[in-house]
């Protein structure tokens, strides 16, 4: 990868252009080495189901880097990356579209291959500094209160994770009590996310790290974010040279590659509780056995915020004929069993398995449609944010067709970024995005 230019130098702006402004390895003794001229590729991984960011850097080493510092698994990597296409007159270089600065821990080094005589390719794997603190911290304590307040305490206080990153914490309305039995901070945070209720009384909280910091919020809150951009998938040929790529902004809205993978799996949907479930409860005091059957869209799908206007499955009707017709395809396949017990903590509720039913339904509905796309890289692409996608239909347009018929109404719509891979090499910065949505658009 070419050496980054001076801040005052002009930079050729091309789609997917990227500069490595800094890439410094610091060892435990404070000795450092700038490896930006040795870098072959950089990958940064984010996932909405993972508590921490990770990644790797591949370097071409002809200076015996591993022995020079030496690398022993206690090093810090400082990365400063920027995208020339997004700098405007008067714009701050720290603008999130433009720049990404990271300080991460190098936890593993692998020799990949000998590229040439006295030249070895190394893969340096890294993870968030907070992940290191998480591995080495165990919590033995009983927590009481609102899940959002407990999450903030665990994230901020030095005796726990002690992170200084930005926090997005959505307030909860419910109270919980539990004991952390020498759990790591991240295990605690994932545990309470499963038990937190949003202001709409939905158990769909998630905990994860993205480029902006840590997020402890419900899907209801994430769906309210305005989209970062609108991306288009059409059949136009991509520009192959700099002279053909004059409209940089337009190039950044193009979907370069797309796959839908497994479009849907009825068996997985039925057994996961997406369509419905049944709960059996046994009261140890009254010795009574009860059960309750729920419909995923009738009982849980209506009282939530959706990314798009149209739900993919209509709520099951209550009349007998309609119920019989839909029964073979809308089973109550997910079963939960609960033994009722007394709760001695005033103001809180025992984590009801009905909430587990509701959470299973909402999280599976959130991935009703999933696509994987590749686009030119922008540093504001991060998990937990939304994107509008317009997919042109793969069919011939007839004279009497309306303009709306040009779009694929199933795949088009607003999506949530659920996984993100920033892939940077010597030529280009690309983003591979996993996008999920719970509903359809009315284009």
C-alpha cells in the first residue's frame, strides 16, 4: 500500500480510494515501528451479535519485524485510515465518513508464507482493547435495577470494563435482579440484554461494539435511525478507468456484487419460533399446569417498529376456517417450559419464558430477509445502522408496466447492517455488508 500523502498534498480521488495515514505497532516497553509501508491488506470485522470488533493486518516483512520489536502478544496497533473521496472544503478530517482511527491489541501473529528470499508474509490478528480487559476481568456480584443502568455501570466503572468509548444506551423500563457468578463483563452485558424490555415492552435488546462505540439498545431504537445512504443494484457496466469514473458520489451508491444465499428455510423458521410457539407453566404453589399458544405476527408482530411498511406474514385470523387453513403452515413449533416461582425482589419480575418466546420471535423476524452485498468502502458503514437498497427487477419491462414494476419489491427496502467487513488492500477499499430486514417496502 502506497505511503499516505501529506495532509496538504492533493490526492487522486477514485472510487474505493483509501490512504493509510498511520500504522504503528507499540510494544509493552513503549518501542514503536511504523508498518504502513509493509501493509498488504487490512480487514476489520463487526457483527451485531458480537460484543467486540476484531480484524487482521497482513504485512510483507523484509526487516525481521517479529524479532526487531520483538512481537510477543502484548503489542498495541494504532491505525489511522482515511478516504479522500469524502473530504470537502472546510470539512473536519475526523468526519466519520472520511476517517477511521483505531487503537487495538495484537493478540496473534501467524507466518503465512515466504513471498521471496528474506521476505515473509505475516498475518497480525487484532481485537478491541476492551476485549483484552474483558478476558481478564471476572465479576462476582449481585446486580439490582434497570438493565440499562446496570449496563452503563459495567461499561464505565474501572472495576468492570472501564471503557472510555462512546456509549449508546437506551433506557429500559423494567427491573431485574441476578448474580454474576464470576462472569466476564461481556457475558453480563449479553445476559442482561436478553432480559431488558424496550419502552414498547419488547425484549429485543442487543449489545455490540461498532465504529462509534458500544451499543446497548433495542431493535425498536435501531430501526429509527435515518439511513446512511441509498444503494442501487442495476445492470449498468461499472467504470473501469479513472477517466470513466467522474461521478464519484454515484460510484459510491453502486452495489458491485450481491448474493441472497439461502432465501428462506421454512423448517428453521418454524422450529425457531418465528411463526409461533407454545409455553407450558407449572405453578409449584397451586400445582396447576397451564399453557399458552401465541402467533408470531398476531401477538408480537403488531406492537413493534418495522424497517418497512409491509409485514411479510399476515397475522393469523381468529375465525375457525382461516385457522384451519393456515394451521399446517403456521405451526406452534417452538416449545418452552417454565416452573413458576416467588420473586423476593420488590419491583422486578422473574424473567418470564413468555419474554423468551417474544424475543425468539422478534430476533428471527428481524432476519426475515437477508442479503450480502459488496460496495466501495466508506467508514460510516457500521453495524446497527440502516441503509436503503433499491434492486431493479430481473425482467423485461413492457409498454403498459408502471414505473414501480421496474423494482424488485421483495429485495428492495430499508435494511439494518448486521455484519460488516472493511476490506482494504493496495488498490481499493471495499465493504462486504450483511443486511437484514423484517418487512417489505411498498415501492
